[in-house]
């Protein structure tokens, strides 16, 4: 991408991280040729397209029109924040929006880097939720049956025993089952939260590995070119 040299001064990302980021963007099919990343992304349209590539159901591209005026550019970013990015747990700060629409070097790179991580976490969380849904339903079923089973057992016991001790035993048994069901639900929820946290960590590590692999390939290509030129 032609904008690498103009963005090397970014204080948040290293040169290698920037090159990996540009390689990721270059691999995404966008509606405009990518010439200067600051100008290309200043109206928010290409940013919306990137999210649409990964999550097409979240983005309605007709809401984002190419813009030259600062007012319309800011409107596009506000719409993207409200209607799309909020759903994946990310918001572009207003100060960053102002920097992007004014084509400040390095501003869009920081946002793209954060967006890449947030999209990866959202994708993993959504996949995990979809995978856990059948198990959650199965786990909830015994807890839902317990009160009815206790009530049925209580009726049978009431029919056979009419003394106060029998009613007390029935109430104690029902209470015990209810408590156990509640404890089981809490344990299940805790385990599911732990699984989700671990899955998010794995996703972030996988993303970092992918970036490192990109950097290695870029360095290998650079070394190969240097060797070729030295001959």
C-alpha cells in the first residue's frame, strides 16, 4: 500500500505491525482502489465495508455514502458507531473520529488495529454462544423438572402420610432439590464464563500468531529481494 511510508510515524504501532495491518487490508476486497489510507478511509465508507465483509448481516451499506465535507464524514462514523460497532462491543472515540476525518497520519491505523481485534473476539464469542445453546437448554431441563418432581413426590407422600412430620419431610426434600438445582445452575454459568474467557484469549493469541507469520513472510521476501539485488 502506498501509504506505508507516510504512516511510519504512528506512535502506537511498530513498522512491522503497520505492514501486517496493510497486508490484511490489501487482502480485503473493497469498492475503491487503496492509494492513501488516510484519505481513503476518511469518510468511514471503507471501514463499514470491512465490517460488512466479516459480518454482512450487521451492515447496511446504503447508510454510508462517499463524502467530502467534514460534517458528512462525521455523520458516517456516528452512524457506524451507533448501528454497527456498538453491537460488536467497540466504539470509535470522537477524538479519533475527528483525527480520521481530518486525515491525521496514524489515526486510522490505530482504529483498524483495534477493530481487527474486536471483530475477532466478537466472532469467537458468537460462535461459542451458538455452540453452547443446545447444552444450555439440556442443562436447564433437569432444573425445570425438579420443582415439578418435588411437588409430585409431595402429593404422593401426602396421600400416604397425613401427619405433620410427613409434611415437614416433604417440604425439606423439595427445598433441598431447589437449592441443589440453583447451585448447579451457578456452577454451570461460572464454567461457561471461564470457557468464554479462555476462548477469547485463544482467539487473540491466534490473531497475534497470524500477524507474526505475516511479518515473517514480509521479512523473508525482503531478504530474498536484497540477496537477489546483491548478485
